């Protein structure tokens, strides 16, 4: 039997049917290509954050500005004397001595308090020797450290007050303009408030809003940034015993 030929007009329809099976989306000049699933879900590679090195300096060596001293961590030797004590040219009750690095920092701090806030600060107490601490210490006074365990013996601590004498060595100093400025700005110069309010169970001392300890700008800035208020907590040390 002879083969039947399709009419030629059918071919365009067949071709049109094939084209319809694979439609092509219309493009818009202003449309942006959609991200693939992979592009949409893979986060950017994070940039590594530098880690503070808590072992950069010793917390045991009395010559280290990071040394941690409290009733359970006496200086070694207990009658240690800093080798770089200098007079501090600031207003004072008694002639203040500090280690050179701390002295330079306290001078800058006092100058900033005056320049930035019009406040006049004064030193009420700075370096105290082992012998001086022997004469001051009495077990009934929770504010006086036993000889060999006082931060003042490190040559890195200062009791700071208002030059006017208002609330000197009293808890009310925290509410003065001078006390509030120190609490907010001392870290910039490398100082930390050593015995904060409410942390007596960690430091072993009641709140002393006047007692500032030099630890260097690097450590002070890190403690400020992380909100860590005591050296014991920052270095993972056990709480200091109470008197």
C-alpha cells in the first residue's frame, strides 16, 4: 500500500508544539538574576577576631604590672620593694610614690580630669612599704590588708580623692563628680577600680570607690570591653578570703 504523506501545512504545527515544550522566560532589561540556592544560604567567610593573650604577662611576679595580690596571693617575697619608685607630681595628702609607668599614667589621668571635666583630683595614699603595712594593719579593720598582701606595696595602686577632700576614703566618694568621672574614665589610662561594689565575695574587700590599680592600658581596655570587674574573675582565680 502506498505511504500517505502528511500535508505540508502540518509540519509548522509540529514544530510549534516542540517549541512549546521548552518555553523561554521573557527577560526584562532591569531584572537581576535570582541567586541560586547555594548563593543564598552560604554565609560569608568570617574575619578572624584577635584573641587577648591572658598569658602575656605574669600574674605572680611582683614586678609585673599584671600581678594579682590579695589575702590568698601574697607578694613573693612578702617584703618586696619595687625598683623604679618615683615621686608623683600631683596634689596629695602625703607625698606619693608609684612605679614609673604608673606615675606617668596617673599624671595623665589627673590632667585629663581637669581638662575634660574641670575636676581637681588628689592622691590620698600611694606606695606603702611592707614595714608601713605592719604598722597600719589590725585584724579588726577589713580595709587594711595584712603585710605582704597589700596592693599599695606593689607601687601600682593609689587611693584617689577630690582635692577638696569631699568624701575622701569614704563610700560617698562614688557619688561625687570626681568619683563618677574616675569610674567612667580611669580605664583609658590603664587603671581599674580594684574593689567594686557588690563583689566583696570575690575581692575580699568592701567597696572602695577611691582605690585604683594600674594594670596597663591593654588589660584595662580588655576588662572594660568585656565588662569584667575584678582581676580574680578575669584571670580565673578563686575568690579572695574575707578578713
